[in-house]
C-alpha cells in the first residue's frame, strides 16, 4: 500500500471531528464497526479547511476506532504505573510501560537495521494504519507504542536517513500546525530513534510533561525577539532558543549545531534530541545535547542493570522503564546519574554558549 492509499483526505475525516478539542478521550466502540459514521463521537460538520491540529485529532479518533492494536495501546497507556521523583527541584516521572520494550531495547546497529523491513515505509505498515498529509514530504501517523497522550509519528514519505540537516524548518512548521496542545520532538539517529534509517519526528500532548512546567518562564516570555538561554543547575543540561522569526531561528539552529559538532568532535550530526513548541505566535526550541547514547547501567549485570535508554521524552521528564523489576528499584539518584551521564557537563555547555556568542559578534 503506497502513501496515496494510506493518507486520508479531509472529507474522509469529516465524521471524526470532535465537539471539544482533544479532551474527549472516549473511544467506546459500538458493535457497528463497519460504519464509522455511526460510531464517531460528536459527529459535527468539520470547520472548512481543518487545521493540522484538528485533522490530527480526527485521525486519532478514526485510528483508535478502526485499528485494534492502537486502541489496545491507548487503553493500556491509561493503566501504566508511575513513580514520582524530584531531581534538582524538578519533577521526574518513571513510567512502567512494558509495551515500550520494543523501542527501548531496539537494536539500531547498521546490520540489524539493514536486515529488517522498515516499519515507517508505507508498504510495510499494518493494513489498518492510515495517516494525513503534512505538506508534500511528510505523513502524520499514530504511534502504536505510545508513551504520552496523542502520540504521533510524522514520517518522511521517502525512505531517507534520520538527519536533521535541512529539516529544522519543517519541524518549526509542524509545531506551528499542531499548536499549543502538542510538542514536536526529534531523536537523533544515535540518541533514541528506533528507525535511524527512516526520517521521522514525533509529537505528543504536553499534558503532564515536566519540562514545560520547568521552563514556563521561558515559554511565557513577552519578547518576540529571538533569544536563547542555557540551563543552569537543571537536571539535564540544555539550550532553549525561541522567537517569532522562522528564518532567524533556522539560521540560529544551523549555527548552534555546527558549534556543537565542533565542541563534541562529531563528524556527522552531533548527538542530540530536540523539542519544539509553538504558542502565542512564537516558537521555543530546546536543544538537548548528548555525550552518550545509553548509560552504563543499560549494559550492566544483575541488580545494577536498568534497561533505560533516554530519548527526548525521557529527558523531558517522563522516563520509560519497560522492565517491572527495574521499575521497582529505580531511584532518583539513578535517574540523576543517568541524566548527567548521557548529557554534556556545565563546562561544555558554557563553552558551547561562548562559541555561539562569539560567532554572532
Ligand atoms: Zn522506510
């Protein structure tokens, strides 16, 4: 099945618009599954020319109603257990999510990748999986292994490697299109992407994600000017940049990444995760630079072993722990250590900031 037959039109999503924006999480199926019109919640005529956000919400309703695997996964997400920690004054949740073992423990070496069918190419998706177009180059899909509410995967329609160069602008556009209910994330090919061979973003509901509380002072800033900050004594060292000028932001991002590559001696893309939000007419981009893909405890034996493989969502404060015994024993100290181990030091952050500032003079 190619993308043309996977992608639903606005007309096909007509009956999946809800009466409320995203808050109606009731997906009760009637026995009349053959007729989605009859089972759609709040069937109201859609606004003319639905926004990306409205279309994505309609897609989620359609997919939950017609794709049993996704429906079970979304229902399962309501049952996951959490442990709450406070690390350096900010909230962190460990999430016991056994279904995520496929991603957390994914083998992403070149040999393994070359031998499996790509699970983001149109011809390999499950028959029930549908999407919506985002521009000419991307398809918005539902993630069948969700970590957060309304978890989307935005896949390139071409099988092309995970690399952010030339695509940060698309990430900004996606964040703008999805609006204030979502955040968009990118996991680098060596920093948590389980499909390093097929370019993709993800997007999730911001609901309950600690990063956005921690940085509300930044998200609610008044200035429309582009600007950036480096975190100090935060539980994970990151750089936030934002503003209302798309071109300035993409230029700034290219410069920041080039300096990060030099600082970390990276020949290809420096190791990183990215998070972008859009609200009140401006973007906020969080660059989460990495020193390491997986912490030492990932490969440890016995009681020292913790199968935790941090990517953007984990660093935003929802740490996925797929193994029950690991979930039982994980502590705040473990997570604080993991964040420090896979990130950059404050000295490296200051050095990075200085290089960017000097290049701007
Ligand atoms: Zn592919």
